[in-house]
DNA sequence: ACGCAAATTTCGGCTAGGCTAAAATCCATC
DNA sequence: GATGGATTTTAGCCTAGCCGAAATTTGCGT
């Protein structure tokens, strides 16, 4: 049945998974998928039909797709590969934080189960990757923590900076250069009105950083003591 | 010009390189190439034409192919990836000796230059892989040592077991299980006539091993004190 | 020197995955 | 309830690699 899961199919499954998370509960549209993967809407449409044919997604024409259980397994397997590799590359090989995503993006498709196990063991079976994203377990269970973007915060909010999108190298370099990393506790000291930037302090460092626009939205945090 | 070197092309370049080594100096035939890569002669023929078109090989129809300088660079780049990865997998991740080849076979095509450098540095810029094969330098220079198969040896010959084909897992398991590894010094104690097996002792271990057939031919040695 | 077997190339066809352009469908607005 | 713009799907086409079958070339043995 499922004996042919090409890299392209893995990429589609992964993209559908992450888009399902965003647009909570809803079906993923062809357009969103196409944009995410950098292909034309026509290409996405025909691939979606194929994925439905092999039972990885449920496709309602003109409505969108939802992953089936089997499709979810494919997505989580690739996600586990990706995030384990990110962690491994950062920790064992010293690949810079803002580069691990691109490296993992290609390696994830050719990682054997055996190598996956060896890497996980060597890392001590980690549960989050260098961006703070959770790594699915070997049994493909994953806990997505509820987070909000820093753009939603108000003056006085405190909490923990949990994760940041791994796909924008420039953002990662920016944060990295300022010593801001997932896991840091923070405090919002000021905020400009009308969707303006928030001013926050991270970890032990007394510096106050202005965070606005796409950056603040990409920085996901858990609010509270 | 060369901006498209697909995995398939890399595999062809690598195969042509190693066949050129064997059939010393001569052009590589389409059939040999097809057999090596496990594709039909028709497929190999058409790919050879493509490779000639993009300048990686010189193809004389019905005669065979020879790598151009650019083709050689492609082959050595992939070979460096392959052997560095074998070394890395064996040393850092504990992948069994007989499995590293297959893992490296897929990873070699997706290894970025940056990762290549990091891996080489971590290993201390090694010059041979776990099978005793030389690793091309970053500048793609390689020294192929002159070796003979153990099947050519006579009683009383001594020397060093240098390398063994990396592509037969069963052979590797067999040698591994008996504690025989590249780098071992050996002594030929007996030999049966008419192409029969040689009996040899390796390293410190007093055991005498009978080695015949394809195994003896695959075991390459340097003869002499 | 000639013919035949083996090697090689050519030919037509297949799948995966992508594209553009055109047709179909959906939905918000009037 | 119609209609126009946006979205989605279909249709036709392309390239990379692979295949088997048929045509071609080579070169060995006599």
C-alpha cells in the first residue's frame, strides 16, 4: 500500500500537518499548500489528488484536505527526522543555529530508521529541537504546547520564550546575535499602541529589545509565572 | 554549465571512476556501467550521451566513456562525501562496519559543502575510510595505493591487509566477526593449488583463516615487509 | 574476407513531479 | 437571486530517468 513515500510526498505531508496546526481544525486549502511549498496551485492540486488516492489525506474537491491517520504518521515521522537532525547538527557538529533548518530539510528524507535511533540515543532522546519545537517520540506522539505570538502581549506580561519559526534564517541570526534563545524567561516592559513593537527583556541580560512586525509574531511564548 | 548534478549523474560519475580504476587506462563500456548501477544497457547508453553533452565524459560511440577533468571532479567530490560519511558514521555514531556503506550511499548526495567541512574537521581530516579506501582531500586529490588481491599471493608472502570492497555486507560481516580489519599485517601460511584458498594469519591473533573465492579477490593487500 | 553473436544505440513508452493556460466552481456582494 | 472575482481543477505539455524491443555496429572465428 504505502510502500512509496517519496521526498515530495513527505514534503506535502509535512506542509499539510503544519498548516492544519495553524488554521486550527480546518481543512488545508490548495492555495496555502502551494504557497508553502513554492509550487503552482495546479501542481499542488494534482498532488493532493494523488495523496487522496493512496490514502494519506481526505480531499473534498474545492474545499481542502485533512490528513488521515496514515498521513499523520508520515508527517510526524518526517518531523521527527527533521527536528532530531536539527538538534544533532547544532549539538554535535556545531552547525550555526540559523543554518540547521536548511541542512535538516534535505537530510530528513534520507535518514534511515537505524540512524534515527542512533542519533536519538546519542542525544539522550531529546524532546525539543534548537528552536524550541517539540520532537515527536519514536512512537510518533507529539505534544504541541499552546503558545501565543509576542505581538499579542501587553505591558507587564511575563512568561517564557518557547520557540520561533525555523524557516527564516535572517530572524534566527538576528535573535542569535542578541543572545536571545528559546527557553529564556522574559518580561514585557513597554508596548507602542496600534500594533506597534513590544519592548522586552530576556533571561539574565538587562538589555531591552524592541520586537515588532513579523519578528514578534514569529516568536511564540508561554505566558504566566 | 555544470549547475545540474543530480544524484543519478553523481552515481554514474562515481561508477565510471571506479570502473576506470579497475580496467586500467581503458574506456568504460556501457555494459559494465549498466551492470554496476543495476540499470538496463539502454538506460546507461542514454545517460552516457547526456553526460557527454554536459561535458562530464568523453564518449566514443560503441567504444566507451572516459571521464573528463570536470567529470573526475564530480566523481571525486562524491567519493569524498561517501568515504567521509562512512568514517563518520562508524566512528561517531557506531554504525556497524557492514552497514556504513549503504547509509553513506544515500547521504553522499545531500551533503552540503559546509557539513562536509565540519565532518572532516571533527574527524581530524582522515585519509582513509573504515574499509581502508583513501579519502580524497578537500582539493580532490587522491592517492590510490597499488594493491593486489589475496588470491594472487603465495606461501610465505607477508604484507598488510589494506582494504576490502565496501559493497558486500556479507563479506564485511564475515571479516568483522573474525576480527580481521584493514591495517592488519598478515602472513600467508599455506595455499591450495589450482586457485585454491590461501591460509593466512592476521595481526596479533594466532588463528589461521582460510580465504578463497570471491573473498580472497576482494581483500586487497600491500605485499612486502 | 565474411558472417554471426555480442555489445551498443535507437525507438517508443512509462511514472513522478513540475509548469501554463483554460475551464469549472465557489462565494461575497449587490 | 444574479454576477464577478478568487480559488480550484482540468488539460496539455515538459524533463529526468527508467524500461523492453528493435535496429545497428563491432569484432571474432573461420
